[in-house]
C-alpha cells in the first residue's frame, strides 16, 4: 500500500511539472526561459513517424517523401477518464519567418474522441499552418483530395509554427515531446538549410535529443546523429532509438553484431544509451492493427529474433521501455531545471517591474488641454533654442556653419600682384584687418587665380567703349568680380542645407523630449514638421507673392509723388515754402526728392542767404586704395562694407524724413531773421 501511495504522489507531481512546462510554452515563455523538452529528430524515412506513433498511440500522416512539414508537439497526460484529443495551432512566427512579439495558441476544431479521426485532423491543421491565407473554416471539414486542390502557389514548403496535440486518457504516460520534419538532402539548398536550422534551434540548450536511427544504414551516415553530436558533443543530452530492426538481414552476422554492440553501449557511447523498437510494417498498418496487438508482435519479435534475443539489456527493447525511460528522464530534467527557471523568472519579473515603474503616470487631465500645454512648451523650448541657449547649442552650430561659409567665400578671392608682368616682384604679406581664419585661408589657398598689373590693364583696355578719358568702365569691374563669384551659389547652398539639417535635428530632439511617451504622436509630428521645413526650404512662392506686394507699393509711391518736382541738377532752396502756423503740413516728399535735396547741401552751409548750389560732377573711376597692396583684399572688404552699408541704410531711412523737415524749418527761420543778407 505504501508503494501505491508513493506511485500516486509521483504521478501527481509528474502531472504538475508537465502542466507547468506546457503552460509556459503555450504563452511563448520558451523565448525567454530555457524550458526542458524532448525533441525527436531523424533523417527522412528513418522511421521517426513510427516512433511518434508508438509513444503517442495515434496515427500520424504518412506520404511518399517528406510528410511532416511543421513541428508537432505531443502532450500526453494519463487519466481515468475517456480518451480525448484536442488539436491547436501555436503561432510563434509570421509568414516571413520572423518571431512574433506575442505568441498565441488557438484551438483547431473541437475535441476528438475517435482515434481514427486524428490523422485527417492533423493533415488539416498542417495545411492551415502552411497556408495562412486560406480561411480556417474552409479547412476544418476539407477532405484529403480537397486539401490538395486548395493548395495555392503561396503555400509554404515548411513552417516554424507548431501543431499542438493534447492527448488525455487511460494507458498514456505523462510525457511531452516535439516531432520535427525529417532532415532532407536532395532538395533546394534553401529548403535544406531551413529544415536543418529548425532542427538545431529545437535541440539546443536544455533539450533531450531523441535521434531516430534506422538499422538499414550505417550510423556514421545519419545526418541527425551528426547534428546531435554538434550541439551535444559529449552525449549528455542525447538518446538514440534504433528503428526498423525487422528489415535487417540475418545473413550479415558482422552487421548485426555491430548493432548489438551499439545497443549495449560498446560503440558510439551515449550517456542515456540506445533503445530499439519494432513498429508495424505497411501490411500490418493496412490491416488496421491495434496498439495492443502491435505491442505483442513487437515483444514476440525481440524474443525470437537474433541477435536481440541474446541481448544482455532486454530493458532497452520495445516501445514501452522507451516511453517509460523518456518520461522519467524528462521529469528529472524538469526537477533539476526548476530552481534555475524560478530564479530566471524572478530576475525577469524584477526587470519588468522596473520598466513599468519608469513609465509616466496615467493622464488624469483632459487630453486636449494636456496636448495643447505640451505643444506650447515645445514651441517655447524651440524659441529658446533659436534665441540662444546653452542646453541646445543651435545658434552656436549655426555660427560655425556661417564661419565655414565665410572662409569658403574668402578662398575665392583672386591673388593680385601689384607689379607689371615684366617687373620683378617681391614677396609681401597684407594682413591688415584680417582675422586668424582669413589669414590662414589666404596663406593656404595657393591654387587660386592670380592677376598682375599687366592683366588688369589689358582687361580695362578691352572693356573701354565710349567712356571719358581716365574713366574705367563699370562693366570691367563687374567682369572681374564675377570671375571669382562662380562658386558662391554652391557655397551658399551648402550652408543653407547644413542650417536646415541642424535645425531639423533640434526639432526632432525636442519632439522626443516633450512627446516621448506618445509614439504615434511623435511619428505624426515628425511628418508634419518635416513637411513644414520642406515647404520653407523651397519657398519660391513667397518670393512671387511678395514681389507683387512690393510692386504695388512702389507704384502707389510713384503715384503719390507725381506732383513733386523732378530731380534736377540745380535746386533753389529759397523756392521751398515753409507752412505758416495753423496751416497743414505739406504731404511727405518722396525719398528720391529728399535724397536729391540732401546732396545739394554743402558741409559749410550756415546762416547765409540761400544760393543756388550746382551738384558736383560725379566721376566713376577705379582707383586702388593706397593702403591696399592687392586687388582681392580690396574687393572683399568693399563687398563686406556694402553689405553693412545696405543694412545701415535700411535702419536710417526712417530717420531721414523728420530730419529734413527740421532742416527746412531752421533754414526758413534763418532766412526771415536775416533779410539784409539777401542778394540785391
């Protein structure tokens, strides 16, 4: 009675351990935890299917060539109730072979209570795995012939997704194992590698490897045995089942003796040894032989057939002994691995809780209000970067880019030699008003264009048309300047592109800072902001629109100024009337009028009678500065001065009009107070 109680406790413990491992595998824990399991591998036509049938007690699909095209996980559980079978499909990979983030195990059809229906149900389940595009409802009731007709060109040759078979009933041993497709050699290289990689992935780590090896071929020729040796070189996790002993010829005593030596551990030693089973042949399966009858035939075969009848290890003959050994071995491995599984699970649980603790708190305010406030913070942060910030050195990076542009423009300046072509020149350095970068650029730019006085004189003579004597034509200056401006557009374009890239990078960083917890919103904002930057990058439509606006403005100014006196070479200041008190101020004069007026006022103008002052004659001549020794330095500085001057003019223009009015009033008062000074 004590023995029965002990066996009952062991059986209960065995069921709990297997149930735990099966549940973990059903939710995809095998991707993170090293779960113990038994994997059956073997070459094509090695009798692997017969071994699976002997262990599970069910009939699996058989066809010519390769029949098993996806892993099949058999989960056996002994019980006192009626025999039942439930088939499920565990999806771990997509159609491209990529592992899914979430593993799902979905029942395929209802519970089966008739063993004769299992074989067709397994065919349907495998077809559904290989053809994920075919609706499952169309497959559940399909016949074998219809399944062949339903196969499409998109049908996969093999799949890593698993067909799960849950068997429960009396006479079963508590055991779980995985049957893999048979290893093939005569097929496309990709298919061969796919099946081989599938086998290696299932026999690595904490896996008991059950190798099916037929006695009709040498053990050295078995690819499955070589793979087992590859991942388990010392044979600590491998166990081999010898199949097809009834096909071994009795005439070759040496061959039979060699296999007996293997079975009894004298050759190709494995820690868990070898087992030998004899399964029904084709004729016996055709006659619908029962499992019990097959066991009787197997037992009789080993008792009457040499050399098995003379074996010193009869406990390694027969499928029943194999099943008991596998069950005991699997439970031992699970018990040994359980502490490590628990420790690994605790570590992952702590890591998961830490990740959860780093998640931002749940939103309690109105989503619209929350979003608007964060958008405002985002805009303020970027505005701060535009204005200048140490946290986000946008302006600093822009200054470096502008400096690079300055140096690039400076490198285009020609080298001017202030000597004639036939004169002996001397080396000189012109470093006046040059910063360190400009000086270093000028000294290093040895391959630039150079011109001497002879070149300049020849250029001027070729440009003279109808100018006055000693007057250098303006086109001559323009032509010289344009010679070294050819690459300016490229330099400016490169500068602009770098500015755009750095600005966009800052915007992307700000998006992550302010909207890091909202992945979808981040993606949407990236698209919108990139589109805005792109529109401003190619904003020619702004130029067209503003052109129309300014043209209209200039036309209106000209219309207002039509009543004003035209610009003349001589202007009589005394003819300008100042409004008396109480009279409205005359309308504002045009900018051109006041510019003309200012040009007539001499620097020595004081309290004198108004006189007619002729405008000074203007001459246009190219006179090199005596302080400059080369032409390119003068051009560069004049160019920078013009830019500064234009900027200053835009700021001073608004101050000129009231200043002119004040000067006119003062002049009128002086004229009234000093009548004796009027000319006779």
